[in-house]
């Protein structure tokens, strides 16, 4: 099927709105191709084909269907600029046959997809991969045994270690994975809305097992397995872990992340480990990278393929591009993190952060499982993630805060803040916030930990003059993390506690 007038109009609007270069060619679309796998399953596949010669093929493998936004943002966009694009529904989704076994199934099926491509008369032998989140994982799965045709990859908020994403804090990431499982089990917009309501009701249950039963019934059988395997050294998690790929991958990889994305830690681990890599990080949440970030990510993905697959584009100007939140300022730099020096704040009871050495006193609070400390914004996959005003949360008696004096000048924190917290119980949820001149407390970065030496998530944020740094401490963030079933009385010894931020 040739892209018609309507498709051309939509593509023109997309090009103008996103600042894309002009189209290079017309294209055709062939939908619903049946790609066979080694065990007899058939994976439904759409092929966007440029008319005339091509620069290569981009493979996109997804459990979320083959329509919008992928069809427009990547299928049509790349085909109009000379690339064959394959958008494929993974096993057990989008009409593809076979049973869906999330994550663990993708390595073999990705290899079968490449084998199928080799048999197509239009395949030139030059291959790239693209996609975000689960679509990023399908790329890491393929890279466990990289085909010789693979020339480059663009991985957007794509974890390489799902066990760590599920259990990595020592507490099950309940809301994200229960919500995701319910969504996968009930495709379609209306069904997904009903699933969200069902999950919201189910999360009132006192345990994760009861919440799963209420939300999923007999569906999502893998979810119970995830709950039951809380030891990341268990061989169960081996098919979910592609960490070795980061050491062995030789192809150029563009990584795209968001400061409010749940996988930002893994994205930066990938950056530190891959030998031929570039990095872009914006102010986005996980869901925000799907469409909101596309004005940046689509342009960068096309430029990456033009450089590394087609050989027609200029080299990327800087290895790293990041947006500094709080300043809405994009910066280019040769590496991440930039050079910095430490600024240390002491905790001083009852509620102060101070530059003076050595705080004093103790602060106590109690976590109660019948009224667990709620999650507000932050780094997770669900709607409602990201930057939020924390004032109502901070008024609870199970949340304590330590606030610094107003800054005399702008303070740029670029890197990974660290907290030494002398506390007699655990776990703790900690958060660094930016308190503006109106008293609103905006979350910047955070961590959930059972340690007294806590590494908060990476950030790039400007605390403006007149603003104040605030450290927030609580015993949970429900339902983002499964609730602790025990009541816990916490005592923080301020004399043994300090916050260190990297200042550039």
C-alpha cells in the first residue's frame, strides 16, 4: 500500500512540528506479514519500504501493537528518509501467535527476526535497531548474540537488567509491575482504562499477593513468579539480565534517558560501560519519552542512523547532551558526569540542613502499615510520575524534612548526591527537593534503600538563588513499593548524618 494523501499530510505536520529534515522519498506499507519462528509461532510484522534505493533496515520489536505512535514517529518518518522499517509484534501480542512470556522470550525471537530479514530480497545487509522501554530490552536481547549485519542501535529508556528493576531496592516495585501486567493483559484503550481502575482498587489490599489476585485474577502468571523470586542471584533471573552485553557490544549505541525515568540509573550504567556510545538525557518521565520527548529523540535517532547506518550525516557534535532541570537549559559535554566538587550539608535537629560542620540531636517518626506513606510523583513508569509539589506529603507525621537556608546564588547539582543517614531502622525512602520562593517543594531525585550509605539517583538540576535544598525522609512510598507489613519506629541521629551534593 502506497502512503496516501492523508499519510503525507500527517507526515508533513510531523516534520514541521518536530524540526525534521525534508522527506527524501515516497514509501509503501505492507501490514500483517507473518514471520515464522523456529518453534512454529508467527509474529505479525509491518514493513515500511522506501521507494527506490535504501540506506538499510531499522528493526523495532514491540509488545504494544504496531500502530500509533510507533507507526508515525518511526515507521513513516524513517521510511520517508530512505530506511526500510520493520515493526513487529512480539510473541503473544498484537495478533502474533505463541504464549507471551515477558522479557525472557525475546533473545531467540529477535534472532529469528534477523534470520527472516536475511531472506528478504530488499534487505541490504545493513541493520539497526530502535525503541524504548520494553522495545529497548528487545535490543539488548538481540545484542546478547549480535548478528554481523547490526551496525547501530538507539535505546530509549531501555533497561538491561529487569530483575534489578523489579527487586533491586530490596522491596518489590509493586505499582509499576502490577500496572504493567494488567495493561499487557488487557490491550485496547477502553480495556486499559478499566484495568487501571481495577489496579487502583486492588492496591488497597494489604499485601502484594492479594493485590495481584484482585487485579489480575488468573491473568499475568509471570507476576506471581516475580513476587516469589526475590533473590537476584537466583538463576530464575538470568534470562532477564543482559549486563554482559554492555561489556561486549562493539556497535555504536545512542542512549536516551529521562531524569524522571525509572530506568535512569541503568541508562547511565550503560553509558559508563559501552565503548562506543553517546547519551542524551532530558527532563522526561518514562511515559513522557513516548511522545513528549520525540521532538528531541526523533531528530537524534535519525541523525544517528544517517551517521552510522547510511554514512551520509555529520558526526554528532558532542558525546553527551543533557538538560539541566530548574534552568531548562541544554548542555553539551564530552562526558558524564562533569567535573565537580562536593558540597556537604549536615543534618541538624529538628529540621535543618546546614553548611556548618556537624549537626546534632535526633529526630523520630513512625511508619504504620495501615496508613502507609504514599508515593507522590518521582521515578516510576505510571501516570503521575515526575516533578510534583510535595508539600501535602511533607505535612504527614510519618515524613520528616531537613531544609537549608535560601541560597545566595544559583547552585548547579550535576551528578549523584549521596546521603549518610545514621538511622536505627529501615528501609527508608529519601528524596532531595527544591523549595522555591513560594514554598513549593519539587522533587529532584530520590532513592529507596536499606543501607545507611545511600546513593540517590543521578540528576542535573539548578537550585536557583532564593531557593532552598530540602531532604525528605520517610519509611515508604506506597504503592510504588510494596508496603512493609510491620510498624517501624525510626530514630535519626543527626550527628552521624550528612548530605553530599556534586556541584558544577
